[in-house]
């Protein structure tokens, strides 16, 4: 599912369908991202790639990443206005190989990962 490089705005729901594996909402005008909701995640946990970089998303990092699908492999939310500390729950994502939240308003210290 790719709608990158447009002028879409408002709130984006990256779990648009239960079967989507690739969601690219980058380079738009989104100001918020709907939380990953447990009830919307399929038993197969299909979402592997999610890119919401280069938007105007202003959200607490912990709230944003709560309930992120455990099988996510790549997540990018760089160049937004995401703030506060990164949550320790990232340690529970065994397949995560790429994580990019550069150029945001993160603060505090990095969580300790096992």
C-alpha cells in the first residue's frame, strides 16, 4: 500500500487492511498517526514495513509505538515532530532490523535493550 509523495493530510491509519504487508505514507502532510490497535491486527501479523517519514506527525513516541505489530521488520518515522522518550517495548520486536526516528523531538535517554 503506497501513497507516498502526495499532499494527504489529517490522521493516517497504517493498518488500512488486515492483509497489508507494506505501508508507505511518507512525504505527505499527515499530522497524526492512529495508534496500532490490537483488535485490528490479524492473527498472521502481516505488517512488515511501515514508513511515515517526512510528515508533520506530532505524537508521543510511547503512544505511537504502543501495540506495534511484533513481526514488524522495518519502521521509519523520521522527519516528524514525534516527542518524548523511546519506549522499552522495542525490545519485544525480534524481527525489527531497521528503525529510523531521526530528526524528531525525542528526549530523555535510550532504553536498555537486552
